[in-house]
């Protein structure tokens, strides 16, 4: 992080950047498309100031501790004893099922942008799987992301890598942001979600984190049962440990960095199909690890579209899943690209 810039006073900081003064005051909960505005000069990496709402700096220690813990546990994967083939398979399946259905399709394309509609039971299933990835409650995730679209790569952006790569990737998670710190502050960005008692309940007493812990316990317990039938009590302990490290920690860390890479790498490196006012890019590596989310310049140009790949080579796995859901009648009102 650029500490030299942090010493600039609040008012001075806010006055310097167009649009920063009324940051996030709009009533419209859904982000608009980033249309080209030649009046906004291109900001170079390292030039942007951190959001005014993150001043004065206050570290969210609960985030630091939990994220450090899951990273440390995932490092146990380097010790061979923790490896089992079944643990690896659980990790890969979890990446596709919880990462893609939970975050990419659920939190992002469905809840944030309303790129399609589906039966409530399926929406809740996607939202619940989203919480298995340690990426916050549905309402807070959506609020942060809607603010990102509203102020992309301007000072009001919750996580622009133009502040610094570290800030855009993970730094923003670790510092308090006054507008996203409490449900009552970010409620205006997510009135649609908070009208729903299920999403409201998850806001109370870190309900979403309890869901994450329960899902981890369930995975470890199933691992113990599989191990027990494979080789008695010794293997039960072995499998439980393996599934905890691989099936929970490694997978969670991998999905976390996939999502964070959309915010960092896909606003810095790659090509652009559209001259959006932000600096979003299409990045094939991010598209690969984050189930199509790496076609991020396309997404900023056309946020409501449920398809992020706009060219034939831009493979978007999440879009194919949504098409299958549409084909079997589970997804409706699917928004297709308006610009390609
Ligand atoms: Zn973006
Ligand atoms: Zn988005």
C-alpha cells in the first residue's frame, strides 16, 4: 500500500477525484454500464487514492486472523501425509461447484446483476454455496461489488488495483470501509436482498460465517466416515485431516484468489474489447481459474449480461451452466450481451 498517499487529508483527497464527493449515494441498487467518458483521464497504476471511506485506517483483525488461518492450514498440503486422492477430488469438485455455482453464478451474475432469474429454492442454494467460500454474506458481497461497478477505478471503487496491486487483490478486505462495515450502512446498495428474510438473517451474528463453519465440519465428517470404511480409525483420522486441508482450506484459498484476481489482474493485464471508462481487461488466465469471470472488460461494458465471453474464443463456463439451466427451465429472463 502507498502509505505516503494515506497522509493526505480526507477533504483534500475527496475533492481531487471526480465523483468522489457523492460516492455511493445513488438510490439505484444495480450498477450501470461503464460507458466511455473521454472527460475522465486515465489513471496510472499507483496514482489512485484509497477510498475516502477507509480513512482513518482501521485493520479488521477478525478478517486478518481468519484469512491467515485458512492460508496457513492450506500450506499443510505441502506435507505428503495430508494428501489423499479423495481429498484432491473434493477440492476440485468444491472449486467447480461451490466456487462457480456459489460465487460466479450465485453471488455475482444472479444476485448482484440479476442477469437471470430462477426459482427461490435454487437462488438460496446458490447463495448458500457462495458462503462456503469464505467471501462474506451475500448482501455484503453484493454491496461491495455494486459499489465497485459504480466507481470502477475511481477513488470510490472498493478495490481498484490502481491504488496498488496488493490493495486491489486483498488489502481492501483487511481495512475497515465505513460504508461496507455494517449492514445498516450498506443496506441502501442492496435493498432488493435485504427485503428477503433469508438474506437479512445471514447478516445477524455473522450467520454467513456459521454457515461456512458448518459446511467445513460436514466435509471433514464425511471424510472421516469414508476413511473409516477404507481402513478403520487410523484412516478415519487421516482422511478427515486430508479433507480438511484439501477439501476445505486449499479449495477455499484457491477460490478466494480466483475472485481476488478478477479485481486485481483483470483491471491491470489483458486486452480490451470495449473502451469502458474503467481499466478492466479480458484476462484468459483469470477466466480459466474463475469460471469465465476473467472476461472482465466485456462484463464492465455490459454488466447485466449473464454471458461474459463475447468473442468465440472467450470460453465462459458459467455461461454454459446458465444456458443448461435455461434449457431445463430452471433459469429464466436470461440477459444476453447487448454489445457483441
Ligand atoms: Zn471490475
Ligand atoms: Zn460485476
